[in-house]
C-alpha cells in the first residue's frame, strides 16, 4: 500500500470530489452519507441543515470519518480523515455556501442558482461541521 505524499494529497483534494462522511448512530453502528466538503490544509469543513440527522448523531457521538476517493477513470486513490466533528455557527455561511456551490454545481443553471439563493436567504438554518483530523490516512496506486 503506497501512502500519498502531502503534495500529491493536496493536489488530489483540490479536485472536486465528494466526501463520504461516517457518523455513529445511537447504537454505535455507522451511517455514511456523501457530502460536499472543503479542505484548507488544516480542517475539513462541511455545511449541513440544522435539522439534519447527522447533527443529532454528531451531538451524541462526535467521532467521525470522512473518506474522499478517486473517480472511476483514475487509478485507485483515497484520503481518510479521522477525528471529532465540531458543530459551529459561521457568520460567513453565505460565503461558504457560495464557495462550495460554485465548486460542485454549475450556477448558470437557474434551478441550482435558485437553490443557492434560498439557502443564503436563510443562513440561520445551517451549521458548519468542522473536523480537525487527528489522523489522516491515504492510499494511491
């Protein structure tokens, strides 16, 4: 198993990819969902609705893992972030929503732009999940 260099990892994570966030349910079983994410070299940030089930799960047990993997057309590769998630209110949530939406969506699509505008009109409805990893694992072929 080959571990990625930090330089390759940063390049890999700079490409638009889904992350797969695993949280723990009340009985300890894992629950995984795809998410948009931002990695700044120190922390992973994800936005979520305040009423999202993942918020409830993180409040019960903040241990999480986020896995980011290759596309099918690429050689096998992945990065896994393990740690504790913190639920935060971000005063700049509108800017964060803009950043992620423009990364993951074509905002020239009126439907996508309208969805983003509705989110930004209701910033109090969102939290930012922040994961400062205690462990980063990686693999590439």
